[in-house]
């Protein structure tokens, strides 16, 4: 991955993360602060995991396992539900970013 494409991917992930974060905050607002903090730490872990996966030359099962642990490793179903919804929303925003990059003329191999 070239520096410019790497930067586009990182920027896209960051944009999607920032766009999806308000949904997570809305889901967490009524929960105790310690629960909120755990969920927000996991959300940041998801972002970092996606960045790492984007850097990988080939798909890596460790990243997939990390995503699963970050979401489903919590004993509180409220956190699991909020993180699942957050990741689904993040995925939607990532697709929107990808679509806008393609429409602007950026290509996967550039």
C-alpha cells in the first residue's frame, strides 16, 4: 500500500469512526460511567484493529479474533449490543467513504 493510499484508508477509518461515535454515546448515556468507559475503550480498540487490518498485506485471523473479543468479551449484554450496533454503523460509514473515494476517482490500487 502506498503512502497516499494508506493515508486515504486511515482517513476513511477515522471519518467513519467519528461519524459512528455519536450512536455509541447515545446508547451508553444511561449506563453507569464505568460501563461507558469500558465500551469506549473497546470502540477505540475496534478502530485500532481496523487500522491494523487495513495495513495487513493479507487478511489476518488475529484481527478477526480481536474484533470478536472486543465486542463479545464483555459480560454485560448492554455493552455487547452497543458495540455490535456501533460496528455495524461504522461499517455503513466505511462503505460510504469507499463509495465517495471511488466517485472522486481514487482507485484501490493507487
